[in-house]
C-alpha cells in the first residue's frame, strides 16, 4: 500500500478546497472621462461623460454622475448608452468657471461588481475672448458687462449713444438712482432698489413693480418674461423715496446672472403719474 505523508495530503486538500470556492464577478473599471481631469478652456456647451470597460447596469447608473460648481449642482440629464454614461447640462455652463464631476461608487456593469470607490475630477470652462478677438465670444463689449457684442447685442434703441438701460438714471427723469447698477456684482444677500426723485403714493404701487429673473447662463439677453420670477417682497421707504425688492432666499451663484425688470405705473403724493419702464442685468458675487 502506498503511503502519502500527512502534510502532503493536507496541502492537496487545501488547494482543492481553494479551487472549489466560487469567484466573485470582476469589478467595473473606468477607461476615460471627458472633459479630462484638469482640462481648461473647455467649451461652455460641453457634455460630461465617462467610458467604462463594460456595458453598464442601467438601474445602478441612475443619478450616479453629478456636476457641481460653487457648491451648487448643475441641472441636466443623464443618459446611458452601452459602456458610456453622459451628463448633458440643461443650459450652457458659465464662462471661466471650475466644475467638479463626481461618479458614485455604486455604478456597476452587467455581470460585474460595482466600481467600489467614488471618482471625482475637475475642469475649467473657457474664458471670454479679450476685446478685439474675432469670432463668437470676442469683439467689442460696448456696455462693459464682460459679454462681447456678438454674444450680447448691446442695443441703443433711441440712438442717443447710451446703451439701453446702461446709464444710471435710465434716461428717465423720475429715477434718482438704482442698485445694483447695470452689470454690477452684488452679494448673495443683496437687494434691488430704485430711488425716485418724487415721493410715491405707496397705495398706488403694484406689488410686482420690480421683478427679478434668474438667467440659466450669462450669454443670454432676456427679451421675454416667460419664466417664473424670483419670489420676494417689495417695500417702500418714504424718507428716502426708495422702492426695494428683497428676495425670499439668497441669490444663487451658479449661474450668477440675473435680470431686473421695473414696470412702475403709480402716482406721486400729489396724484401725478409716475411711470418707469426699464430693465438691466446684474451678477452675484461668488
């Protein structure tokens, strides 16, 4: 009878036991991201995408790719196509802004284990071309608002040489001053004020005489008001003859672009009509 050493038998048994253990599915891996980590000069109409080494499990991929700037999540849609996951922003991104994309660890492939660890990378969008450059994004910036005329038409409807809404008194005799001034930056907790040269009959003032609208991106002129205005309260200080719009919540910084519309059709304290129609853009400090 052939005898095997006890230790040899034990080693063979352990090896067989190890080989009989089921192995788990391979882990999903990221092959590439776009825009690349640290990329600069990224177009504002970019999409954010991730390529994997296998076809994705649709249920696990839902909501796993998020893009953030300035602490605020960018709105958009997430689509899956085979081994690709793509986030398309709802509106063009801000110029000269750093964005961080984060992919959650829970995304997995068909027949593969989850990614296992969160992945984050950052990129920076293109700056507006300097004055004098040609093409979209460059050229003259008549009103000095940082957006060239070929993107933002700086209109001068009456041909007086002053861009519409850009002179402080708005070209209207009733207005003594406004805050913020056109193109100015204000703090997130700021307010909008209109100081008049005549005392108002407060009871004749409509509560929506000053309305504020958030723009989805900076290179846009708000011609219509077919969107909800920023909720807030209008008040009047008779001592300073100032109307003030105070938003219910702090202004957002991503994107930081807003338009204010003033449509005042009221009376002064002597019963004379006071009519002001003006609008301009301002920005929120980041």
